[in-house]
C-alpha cells in the first residue's frame, strides 16, 4: 500500500505520455489488486482523477 501511495504522489510530478509516467502507471496497476483485496477501495476514494482511472482500469 505504501508503494502505491508513493507512486500516486509521484504521478502528479510526471508528464503523461512519457516512459517514466507509463512505467509508474504500470506498477500502480500491478499493485491495485492488493488494495482491492484489503478493501481500501471500499472506504477511500482517490482525489486524483488519474489515480481513479488507474484503479478502475486494473479492475
């Protein structure tokens, strides 16, 4: 969970479409099922539309 949050914070610093952004998104998609498994998505909602899309895409 800590890695996902750190990546979500870092995402705002990157430019969409760059290789670094894509790599970070890919890593977040890999981590998303663990967040879902512990029920985090049931009680918290991301403020970032980009993070919300990543979580939705990883469903």
